[in-house]
C-alpha cells in the first residue's frame, strides 16, 4: 500500500481514508511517525488539539515563509529550532514554516538544501505546506524571506493585527548588508551556502531579541 505524506499541525489529523498509511509530523515533539489511519486515530488527534493549542498560548510562535517552502523557509525553521534547542529554550517556542504558494505541497525540502544544511548540523525534515489564514492567529511572528513574500503576506493578512506580525528576515541581519534572503533554487552550491550564512546570522539575532530580559 502506498504511503501518503501529510504534515500534522498542532496534532490535528488531516482528512484521509481508513487504512491509509500516513506519515505525520507531531509539531509538539518534531517527530515523524508512520500510522495507519482510522476513525480512532482521528479522534485521538482531535482530542489532543485543544490541549496543545492551550499550551502554545504561552509560547513564542514563529513562522518562516518563502515561496515554495522547500528551500529558504524550511532551512530557517531548521536553523532556528537548532539554535533554540542549544539555548535550552525548546519549551518556550512553537516553530514552523510555510510557503505563499502550494506548488510543492507535502514535499520534503529540496535535496540540495537538505544536503548543505546537514553539513552544518541541521536536519531538515518538515513537509511543504501553503500558508493559511489561521496562521495569522496561530503565530506571533511571521518572517518573510524577501520583499515578494512580504508583499504577498500583507495581502493575505486578514486585518491590521495580522499585518503587524509580518517581518522581513533581513531585519535581523547583523553581519550582512543583504536586504533579503535570495532564492537558491536555480543556482549552484554557493547560493545554498549563502542562504545558510544569512539564516544563521538572522536567526541568532531573532532569538536574542525574543529572549532578551
């Protein structure tokens, strides 16, 4: 039986048919699991959803966004998660990524991005998804990789409160003068390395600002 890949957000199971084999990601633990879907499975995930959302209210919730959610934003998610873990603050954050488009829905990050990230100790395992209106309620900080993403997010924001949550990744650069994180998709190895350089710089500053006393 073929395995279907889905990403589960805050333990909310996606719709699928009984007996489907489904790969899901638990956003609380960050682990991927292969399960056989059933009505009982759906009930378990649904019952846990409210508890998880209640727990997350007191956390800093950060969403990284690029176009397809297969290069820059999953790399940002991976870098930031690692920095947060090293700082011993995992319990204080909810971290995710998304794309303004749904071109690569359900796909792993680009193999080249994963390879370059792995060399620096980052394991990119999230599955691509498109941003949703409810993300503007779920997250406190929505970080765009470039101006195009920023503008599209501003158009999608349901209200002014949602727009005020949107920031550019470049706002957090301290060692680089770049005004955006360039898309490495059509380039070579140097492009992926630059993305990681920029994200390591920006994510470190973002973490500093979010945890300053």
